[in-house]
């Protein structure tokens, strides 16, 4: 896709050439959107806030997958397993070891990244379909391990309860600032991210960081090397791209993203077990990526939003469907979720295989070229 | 090690491998002809068994069991043909990722459709083989002067026998019929097959139809042994490693892979007296039947990525 810029939009400096957001009005729109999202709890009903929270966490997981599958071309069905790893690490660090959540979150990402490296090792030897199976094995082995190792710590199949993330400030001039409340036990001011309307600020903050990192990975040397591995690995190797190193880097980054998303999910749900995210979720993340558009930074955002909204549509449609078909009682949501997701993904694969992001590019190009071409 | 029980667990595991081999065969069949790995095979299994239940039960059609099974096989043939025509024909020539995702999406869709039509309740599948009197076989072996007796449930033995009959029928079909020859030619090379007048779209359709029949048979065999509910579509997850173990394109490989997976699953269930591990670890190993196929898979991928019988066509990096 050629870069089509509106007429008059020239690069006048190196900074301008590198800029992602090129126009003042684009900055204004972006800041407005962020403001609207951050102030969401003040005007939107709680279910909407909770929904945006879920979308945000899904976007982070899919952004990781996009780097692995979209840019590097390595297909993985293990993203949910690495989310489980991140969730457990953060839950244990905050719950059992008493760390701060904001310290545990990056450590959870790194831990999941290391586990991701282990399951990325087969990518050195096999690719394509065989790699799918190798990552699929992560999807079975990791949840099994959480059920069977260290039952005293991981509590087997029941899983563990995850504490509320908090941050504390010292008492300044006998008052607590920033909406914190005084906690007599600790002697400090504490803010608890207990409800989704409080937790959404963490999700959005992490989402902004993860988007900036993903964006910059994709346009740096690392991203270009990953794309070259995807497009022609032999040529990439001849150009001096170390295939092994870059594939492993891609696996590591994808698993770090998954670990961070898993930690967020665990602290948001306040509970994690081996079933919290599973094979179906890994399939959903792949689906989100394809629906949104592989190998584009807008793709994960659009895809995750659409698919989570479809899930929500399934829960909305479930009661009328159950009323229509009495045999469905109780199973309406369970039926509609996979039905709608599978149908949407199949339609996208047949009719729009390059995803929503590509469609958005076409719309933008058509807008700029009007009235000459469609 | 509990040597007394070893033959019992080994033979039970091996017999359990029969249906796994049959599932693996259904996947290999489609892969051989059209190079599509069918992740929706589990859901085809589920729909075949559900259809058989519906035709047989008084809540549905109330047909006699043999008629119900034939009707279910017919439904599965139609399902297989519909899947090929509607979802995979448009994907011809698309990259691997799209095709993998297509069958995954199809699996989700069929899963939702099954719940939509049949609900989530557990069904009592008609019992085909007697459950009350298992076979008792005394092996010509003794351990500590005790004769070793193997107790085998009837459905276990007969499922294995039926699965193996299906395998033999299929192999004969491939070797001795014109259609089988056309399918083998298509598996070898699409363009060459087309150039000698084989309609490869028909061949794809036939292989999906046969895969549907195989899926329905394995679904019925498993449902009659362990009841029928939605978890039937998960059973097939043990067959994916079996396919890779044998090599993606090899029919004897799929059968052997299924048997190896069954045997391994049987052997880890053996009560072991934890002399070199703690009792907790020993217990964990006994519970590891669900991941053993995948551990085998990882080992095979590292040592012999093209499986035991696979062609050396796999792209190494």
C-alpha cells in the first residue's frame, strides 16, 4: 500500500518525517479519544466500563501475537497459555510475596517471555503447520503444570485468588492526596484498584505503553528484520538477519505481551486457574488478529474490539434465542459465542482476508483521491 | 513399577489407541488429498454422534440402532461435502495461516451450531456392546507365581476391532478402486492429477465425505463407551499428536501413531510405587494422560520432525 498523503502534507524536518501522528488535528482527536476513555467511569455505566476493560486486555494480547504472527509469520496457538503464566506469576508475586502490582506486572511479562522462549525453540527446526502443533502443546502442558505442581502454592485445579492492586503514598500534611484513603494498618495512604471502573486506568495506561512499543518495534530495525523473516527467510538470512535470534525475539516479545495481558486479566478477575484462559481463547486471539488485519498496528485494536463486541452481542442475543428455542435453555450464550465468532472469522477469511485495517486504508485512500477514483 | 498390572494397562491403552488411530486417519485422509489440516474433526465427531443419538432416541426419530447409525453416516457425508464446498473451496491457494484458521473457525462454528441444535445436556447414548460382562483373558505369564489376568471391557475390544476394520477397508479402497487411485494421484501432485483427467475438486469432496464417515464412526464408538456430551469434540485433541507422530501424509503412520499415543496414555496410568520420586510426583504422572501425547509430540518434533513415516517434504529452517 503506497503511502498516500493528503496534498500539502510535506516533511519539513526529520522529526516530521519520523512522526506517527502527523497533523495537529490528529493529535487533538487522539487526545480527545484518550480523555474520553480515561474519564469513561464518570459517565458510562459499569458494564460498558467492564467491556472496555476486556477489550483493552484482549488488544494487548493480540498486539503480542501480531508481532509473532503478523510480522514474523510464525503461527502460534499458545498465546493463552503464556497469559496463564503471566497471571500466575503476578498473582504469586503480589499475593504470596507481597510485591507491589506495578513491580510484579513487568516481572510477570518477563517470566512469561522466558516460558515463551522455551516453546519457541521448536521454531528453529520446524515451521508452518508443525510449529502450530508445537505451540499447541504449550496450551496443554502449561495448564496441566499449574494444576499439578506445587499444590500448596498454586492450589491445583481450583486456582488462586488474586489480590487487588494497590498503590500507596506517604501521608503528606495529614491528608491523603489523589483519591487515596488512609490505611491505619500500613500507616500510609492507599488506593485500591478494586472495581473495573478503577482498574480500567491501569489497563489503559498499559495499553498506551504497549501500543507505543509495538508501533516502534514495527518501524525499527527489529521490525524490519522480523518482516524479512516472514517474507523470505532465506533472503533474510543472506542479508545478515540471524533467523534463530530474530524468531526467538519474536516469541519472547509475543509472550511478554501475553504475560502482561494475563497479569492484568488475573488482577481484574481477582482469580486465576488453569481454565481462566484456554485453547478457545488462543483461537479467538488468532481470529481477532485476522479480523483486524495481520501485520498492521491498527489491526489488533480493530480486531479485538470487533470480536469482543461480537461476544457481547452473543450475551445480548442469548435470552431471546433461549425464549425462541426452549431446548437451548442455559446454553444460549455457550452456543451463540462460538457460532458468531466462527461465522465472522470464516466470512472475513473468505471475503476480507486482509482484515479491517486494510479496509480502513482503502477508505482513507478513497477519501483522499475523491472525486477521481473509488 | 507394578509389574503385575503392566500387561493390563498396556493392553487397555493399546486398545484405547484404536479410536485415536481412527480419528488420526480421518485427519490424515483430508491432509493427504487437499493439504488441509482439519482442526474441526472433533466437531465432526460430535455432530456424527449427536445425529446418531437423535435418530435412535425416542426424543428424536426413534429408529432402530442400525438404521440410526446409517442415517448418521449419511448426515456426516453431507456435512463433509458441505464443509469442502462452502468453506475450503474458496480458500484454495490461500496461505497456510488462512487455511489453519479456517478449520479452527469452522470448528468453533460447528461447536456453536451443535449446542444451538442439541443443547448442553449430557445424552445417554444407546449401549451397543454389553457393559456387564467384560472379557477375562489369562495370559501365559506369571509374576510371583500369580497368573496375570487381563480384564477388558467389551466396548474397548470391539471399538478397537471396528476401528481396525475401518482402517483395512480404507487401505483396500485406496489400493483397489479407481476412486482410490484418483485420490492417491491427487495426493501425489495436484497438477499432474488434473492433467490426466482427474477432477481434483471431486476428489477433495470425496475425501471430506469419507472423513465425515470416519469421524461419525469414531464419535459413535467413543460415545457408546463414555456417554455423549460436548466434551466429545475435545477427545480428538489426543489424535493431533498421533497424526504428527506418524507423519502427516502416512496412513500406516496415523494408525501406528494412534496406537502409540494410546499405549503411552495407558502406561502413565500404571500405579507406580514412587521409589525414585515423591508420592506427589508419582500421582502427577498418573494424571498426565492428557499431556503425554503432546510431550511425545515435542520429542518427535525435535528428533524427527517428519514423523515416523512422513515424507521428507517438510521445510526445514
